[in-house]
C-alpha cells in the first residue's frame, strides 16, 4: 500500500502531501496565500484537499495540548475525488 503522504496533492505545484504539511506548519499566512506556496497558482482544482489539510494543521497549531493527528485517510479520499473529475 502506498504511503499517503507521498501522494501529489496538486498537479500545478507538483508537491506531495508531506511537503504541503511542512509548508503549512512553517507559515502563519492565511489559507489563500499559504496555498500559493504549495501550488504556485490561483486555480481551484485542489481546493478541497488543500483546505482540509490547512484546517487540520491550523487546529493542531491552535491546540494547547497538541492532541490529535492529521487525518491522512480523509486527505487521500479528497485527492482521489479531485483526480476522478
């Protein structure tokens, strides 16, 4: 079974999920600007998986106890849905 973090999250930027996680963790930018760091574009083709990942990471940053994990199953599902279009 393939590692879900190695799956390409956006064809435009050719970044995988693991790279997007690192970019989102390291920035304090709002979603729209942070998305450009990952994709390098303004397209909405990958909005659902990227927005979900961004929200999960923001929740972890804001959590006092840093409990919880990124739901890679959900991100994988959203990427598959995006690719089926």
